[in-house]
């Protein structure tokens, strides 16, 4: 027997329809590439998305065609999100911070038909356009007044001119909810990037789950500024979850420095934001130097890489801003866990609560996870055993686009490449990436735990820990650190700071001070690059 309920497919267009109908006057505010602030609301965004859908049809974009973007967080990018997927095509967000040859590879592999891009990226697109084999045309996301007088790009179109030529009447098609909607590529730290193809259904389920109270806790009373880019796993799903809940959106465009972000937080009365640790480091440094506070910001989501405990304490103790530690992957749409308390934790003392918050958190509904040993057998959830983290669920990948790399699953589970523990309450804590874990004398040392201690030193701005070859112990950890401007700290000072905070045999064997640390295109520390830079390094004699 089947239930007697309406069979309505889960489609991304339902989000913008809902936002228009029930939150039509709620603002979407953008700090633009051209300069100045743009304001409109969900109703106007929906109208312009329909115009763009008509424009895409006029350009000959067909269902399943890939339409690429090279764009910052802004209202036009938001419209492209909904118009492309809503019309049955696939929006392919490209990370402009990738190496140019990676961008060329990704666009050609995706077989993109059109590229929509911001003015910032005009020189980049002009350089790459001749190498993009399948692209029929390029759309500059600006108005006629800001179009270049000359460009080497053939078929360069103006976004606003395209919209002006179209009617705002458009009937969004009723699609199979498993229809492809979005395409994101992994950062490709080893080998070529691989495509992850999201469906309407998976995106909608992810949007629902991300908005839950024990996830990002979004509501129509919030004002959200996504610092995480819309080209980085769809800004962690915020353009969808905010439309679902009717949340006011504030887009920072390319203005991600501490001063610009703080001004936007204050003028738009932002209550919640989300981004990677490197961005928050810049903001916190600016605020400390300028002796500033937040008047409305209540919470920040920190993901992409582990949140250093020192950063967590700074937000909560110095500025009264709650930190949500989160974890996910491109292959997971991306959200997997968020660290929120259970009722039992509320009575804990401050240090015990911090110990909980240092973990990546609990799986949100829709994500199942386990840890397995080298034999593939599941390990206990005791908070002590650590093994390879595996996940499964309705917004977790089954295969990469075009079957790159073959079947990635192991017994129906996706191997994340992370090494983690799971405690009896279901809280997951990543101890390392499997490729970064340090194996010393047959035992594992967590580079993340050592990095957290290093950056807690008041003179250290950023630190990475890598393993280097050792004749007796196989590998030993060393710290690669960046000092804060105007601060002095010696190798001996920093190593002494570790005493009593870690097991003695975890003590790093050396400290290497550098001017800056390399990062990946998504803001994570690039330990691969660090290892390459220190390939000739030799441990000091014992």
C-alpha cells in the first residue's frame, strides 16, 4: 500500500518560488565588483532569474548543458544559480583561484557551453578563452556602462543587456528530481580535479538539513553573510538554505579583507557568517589592531580546515560570538557535521565545553559515518580509536563526473581520506588527513593537534606540522611557523610552549620559521607544497 500524498519533485526552483511568495520583501544586499552597494529582494531576484532563464533559452542552452561561472558572491551570481539549474541545465562553478591550466582542464572536461564571469576576471578569461574548446560564448556579469571598449574575446555578451531583452514570464519546467543541477570540481591536490555532480534532490535535502537548529540554525530573523565563496562547494549551500528559510543575504563580492567585512557586518546588521580559518584570522587581527567589536554578529561557522582552539576562544571570549565548528567535503554537497552541544553538555565547565567544541561535531541527519581500521573493519565509537573516516547518505557522491577514477566506494561507503575518532555521543574529531598523518615508531601523531598548540602561542600567526624522514623512528614532526608582525619567538620558546600540552614523544623535533605559508585554492594549508619547499631539509643532529 502506498501513501496518499501529493507526489511533488524536490526542485531548486521551489526555493526561489517560496522565497518570492513568502519572503518577497526580504533583502539581498551585494557589495559589487564595480563599486557601491546593490540592494533588492527575493521577489526581484526571482523576476530577474526568470529573465535570465529566457536569455539562456535564446542562447540555445539546452537541458543538461553545463554553464560555467567565474564569479564572486553577488546578486548576479545568485540569479545564475537559480536560472541555470531551474531551466534544466547544470551550473558549473569554477574556482578562479586555481592555476590557469587547471581552469582550462576543468572547463574542457565539463564541456561548458557558456561562461559567465565578473569584471575582475576579464584578463584571466581573455587569456584562457582560446583554450576553451566547447565554449560558444562569454557573458560579462556587468552592465553596458562597464563593458570594455575592446576585448580579445569573441562573442562577449553583456549580462544586463541580455536580461533587458527578455520577458520575466517563464514557466520553470517540472523536472525529475534526480536531474543534475550543479557541478563542482575537487581542488585536485593530487592529479587532475574531479567533478562532483549534484542533483536537485540532493541539493534540496542538503538545504533542509543545513537549516536545522542543530546544524546552521537559520531563520527569517537572521542576516547571513557568506564569506565562503559561491565557487567553493556552492558557498556551503547557503544560497539555497537562506532562500528556504527567508534569511536576508549579504554578499561581500571580492571585498574579503578585515576592514571591508567588519563594515558590512555592522552596516547590514549581520547575525551569522561562514568561512575558512584563514579569512577569520585576517578579520580577528584587524579587529584587535583597530580595537573594534561586533554589535549584531552572534555566530560564525568555521570549516574547510580545522578551527584552531585559539581562534575559537578569541571569537567567544573577546567578541561574544559563538563558533560552530563544521566539517564536510565537495563530495558531500558539502555539509557532514556541525558541532553543537547536547543538553548534557550545558552543565559542563568552560574548559570541558571547549573540548567538545574543538571537535568537528555530530553528523546532521542524512549523513551516516563510521571509522574503519586498516583491515576495513569498523572501529568502536569510544573517542579513542582512530581510523579512516567513511560516510554515506543522500547527498554523498556515488561516482565522479564521467566516471573519473572508477568506483570510489568501499562496501557502499565513501572514503573521505580523513583519519578521525568518534566518541560515544557521535562527535567526530579529525586527527589528520590520511596523507598527512605522521607515523613515528609505529604510532600515529596528529599534525592537527600539534598545529593547534603552535597557533595558541601569542607570537604565532599560522603554523603547519609535517613529518620528515628519521633513520630510527621513520618520521618525526617539525613545525613550520609564521610569526605575527612585530613579534619575536625563538625555536626554544615555541618548543617549551608545547611542554605539558602533548605526550612527550609527540614533541616536534624542530621549528622552521617562514615568511608565509602556502594555501590551496580553497584556503587550506597546502602541506604538499610545504613538503616540496622543504624537500632538502635535514633534521638537526640529536
